[in-house]
């Protein structure tokens, strides 16, 4: 999945300016409209874009049946987790 910094709406779009009937004496000018987006707007747009990409992902990187089995085993107490080992493994993984 690729997330780009370019969002729709953060680029100024040229608009057609009103032209005068006496256009020979006046040069044509165009007005540029800019949209100011807050950091929250940009973050929200990025999250929506990422969520849409995830929703459209049909490759199935996650085995949802296995996830459901693990959740059920955890909820029932059938699966024991060594918290110290889990923490150690997580630190090792993220320090690579």
C-alpha cells in the first residue's frame, strides 16, 4: 500500500476570470483560488484514503478465520500468554 502526501483539494485550481468586452486593451488575467487545509483536515483525508485502500484490498493478507479462533481461545482462557516473553519479542522485533 502506498500513501502519498498529495491530497485532492490542496492544490490551487485556476478559475476562469470574467473577461471584459474590451479585451484588446486589457491583458487576460486568471484568478487562482487556494484552499487552506488544517493539519487535522490533512490527517483525516490521509486516514480516509488509507481506510479506502484497505477496504478495496482483496488480496486477503489476514486469515480472519484464524483471528476469530485466536480471539475465541483468548476469551475462553484456553490460550496462555507469557507477557514477559511477548514483551521481549516485541522489543526485539521493533529494534531491528
